[in-house]
C-alpha cells in the first residue's frame, strides 16, 4: 500500500541526534521533500509501549490514577508502560499489568496498535485485552512511580471520556476497542 503514496514520501538526507535521555531520543533531520526541496524535521524516537484493557471477572475494567508531571495533573489511565529493549510486546503488557495493578491474566488478545503523536514522534502503543484476572494483592511499581488502582464499568469509563475526566489518548483509544470487544463481540 505504501507504494501507492510515493508522491508524498520524504527522504532522509541527514539525521542528527539533538538530545539523548533515558526516555527520549530527540532528532533533527534534513529531508528531501516530494517536490525536490529540502527542509528540517524534528521528532522524537521512542521505544514503544503497551496498554492493557484488563477486564475483571465482574466485568469492570482496571484503571490506574497517576500524576503526569508535564501537564501538572493527575490522570485516569489504563495500565501501560514502555517496551524494554528486546522485549516481546506481550511480555511488556503482562509485566506492566502486574507491576501497576498486581494482577495476572490468563487470557490475552492483541487488538492492534496506535500511534499517539504522528506529527512529532515514532511512538507506537500496542493494545492488549486481558481477561481471567487473578491476584491484585501487591503492585510492583518502578522506582519513582506512584499510582492508585481502581476499576470502572465500561459505561462509567465511556461517561468519563464524555465528561472530560479521561483525556489520555491511549486510554480513549483502548476504551474504543474495549467497547467493540465487549459489546459488539469483535
């Protein structure tokens, strides 16, 4: 399919790393545009992440509440985390669910992928649906990670989107998928 859109493709001429941090790799590239002109593109390379729609045995969906410093506020989100180098995406999802909520799941399904910020990052977030939960006793949080675990019905979660209480892109996308899987049987 990509070959049909060659008239839109930009070609890398030169890439420069502007900043390398623990999480972010900031780049400024010189590219050739489809019309032959050159310009600069600034973007962030990201190792990717996995998000988990974890449905409890009572039908409720697990969420975490976490403060996000860049926006200086606390968000209601689905459990998620970054993919470690060389890690299988299902292992990332399993690890993050256990670390953030203390739950294990026996039934896993990969639903798809989302790209949360295509204008300035190559980040991808792999979306998983998990059932058959057990545990929930003790979180295994990363150092410097603080969050609450709670659960909502699908209707409560969708209402929280409509009311602006859930605005996190991976959570909104995940709940779109959850609605399709739970209600429509996708």
